[in-house]
C-alpha cells in the first residue's frame, strides 16, 4: 500500500544546511551558498550535450515511504513528536508513519495554531550546539596557524596573515568557486538516476581546477616572494609569507580532492562522512601545528596544514569506501556513482561546468576580497599593526560562528513551519531567534571586551602587539552586536 501524500510535514534538516555551507580556510562563511544564486530548476541545458539528462530531478527530500531509511527524516519525525506533545496531543505510538499522520491531522484541524517561546528557545539551543561545534572546528583549520606561530614573534605572525591572505585570494577562492558547480550538476545527475555521471562531473571539475591551479602553484613555489613584495613593503615579512605559500602549496592538490569529493558525497545525501573527517582532522591539525612549530619553527605551520589536507583527502576516501549503503539516505553506495578513472573524458565537455563555475568563483572571490582587504590595508601600516589585525580578525571570525550557527538553526526551524503551513509558529520562532541572537551578541561583546589581555596573550607575547590589539579590541567587541544580528536576521530570511 502506498503512503499517503502528506503536505503538512517538517522536511528541512540542519545536517544538510551545515554540510553545504561554503567556508574558507580563513574568513567568515556566509548564510548563502553559491547554489542559492543559481537556478536549479529542471533545466536540461545544465547537462552536457552528450550526456543529456532527460529524467526529472530527485525531490529535495525523501518520499514518505523512505522515511524510516533516512536519518534526516528521523530528525523531522522527532521534531513533529516534540511539537505534538507540547500541544498535549497524545503520541504514544513510536511508529514514524503514525507520528506523521497525527501531525498532518493536527495541522489540518487547526490544533497547532501557534507555539510557545520556551519550546522554540529550547529547540534553537539544542539545534545550535552541534552546529557551533562544527563551525568552530571548520574555522580552527586556519586559526591554529595564527595561534601556533604568534608566540615566535610579530614578524612571523604578520607573515602568516599575509601568506594566508594571498593563498585565500589567489587559490582557495578559485578552488571553492569552481567546485560550487558540482552543487548543481551532481545532484541533478543523481536525481535523474544517472549515477555514474555524478562521478564523471566530479572528475571534470577536478581536472578543470588542476588546469587552473597548477600554474598558480608554480608561481607560489618559485615566484611567491616577488608576488608578495608587490603588496607588502616589509621585505623580511614578505620572505616568510612567501615561504608559507611555498610549503602550503604541496597540500593544495589534496584540498582540491577533498572539496570535490565532499560535494560528490553531498549530492547523494551523504553528509556525515565529511563531518567525521573534520572531527578527526581539526584536533590533529592543532596538535601538528603546535608540535611542528616547536620542532621546526615558522615553517612547521604550513607543513602541518599541508599534511593535514592530505590526511583529510585520504580520510574522505577511506570513509567513502567503508561506507555501508544502509547508512545512506537513498540506500545507494557511492561506488555506484563511480565509473573508474576517465582521464581523457575529464578534459572534455567543460562548457556547462564553466558556465556554473564562473558565477560561483566571482561571488566567492568578492567575499574573500571584502574580508582580506583589511589584511592588505594593515600591511601598509607596519609589521606590528598587521600582527594585531591578524589576531583581531581571527577572534572576530571565531566568535561569529555562534550567531552564524544559530541563524542556520533558525532558518531550518522557520522553513519547516512555513512548509507545514504554520506561519504563526514561524513568526514566533523568528522573534525568539532575534532575541536569542541579541543576547548572544551581548555575551560575545562582554567576553571580548573584558578578556582583551588574556586573549592577546594566547596568541603572542610581544607587548607591542598586545598594546595595539588593546586599542582595537573594543571595536571588535562592539562589532559583535551588529554581526550577530546580521547573521540571525539573514538566517530568518534565508528560507
């Protein structure tokens, strides 16, 4: 017997939104992903001409008959059960279909007209905690270099900041921007049942990125000093920044493989593999940075990052190979989307890939430039100023992860209510999210303002840098209020 077509159900999950969010190696992620700005309708022109996709796209959420097989649907079922109980509707039966049916009836009969602020606050806190942890781990991949190198001196701290800025603008933005094309092409191919085409798209994207990035890596390795001296007046800082580029370049190919491989899995609804890799890689990255910097000095930081990129890529591959198809949302193993290495084919049919990659690259490049322009401007003020700016921006980026995660949690909750036809509940959630976000912004403000010196000492022992940081930390703290409200309001409107 086929399952009924329910129209008032919770369907969104924080898992998907967390995994698909774009984040840089240094900087702040935004609440919008490049695919949000690209039309993802059933446009068959998105397919490469000789690989035309003629079947309809897979719906973004599992069918009701697949609910028990989807951990993502299980999350929605748990939320429905919680909402029903908060309205004193008896739900003793643990059967998922029974819960969904009861929720559907309650909505249609007007039993769920509104919700309580306490329930929404508890839900937002519960949903935000894993998101905050995930984003802090993601952000730590870059900030640990600033943390580990800072105690070597102001010059080294400034050099790491300048090297990271150059890598972000010229390298990471290009890699992530082009990889966003997979956010459209791979889900389309998978939804149409053209499973092996998913792997073909990934290989084409990797080939395209390597074609562009290999000449750049050559510049980093052999002409990095000349490149940075065009921007940075101080020669000693420029030399160390160039060495950062040289050594981190050996990890860039692995970073490309990880970014494309992550999207290869996400297109199939598999998000936990990349998360597990991150849970392993982030603490290891911190440990390697601390140990390598103590053993090898300044060069230990980029070497640790490069090694960590390779471990992440290898970890993603091993996790994919060991994946049990029963743990996937669709019951399909990723190996079904792999047709072997297609070297010659990977360098053909780039037209549609490029048409999707260019807008993603432009958007990410603009975002990186907007953030990194502060580093560039600080470099003209002097080495100590650049070092202080590096610490300030790092702290701003770290504290931003809390309201950013809350914004995603609020966005998911509001989207669920609107999708279920519960506009009044969505309004209450939005109000609670904004008030909660404002409270968190005040906590961030007080923490940064009152703990200025302890925070500075975590990064450096140089009194000149600490003094400069003290002069700007009040502004970084004050920025938390507007930054947090921006993240929360964007989350409430990004449905």
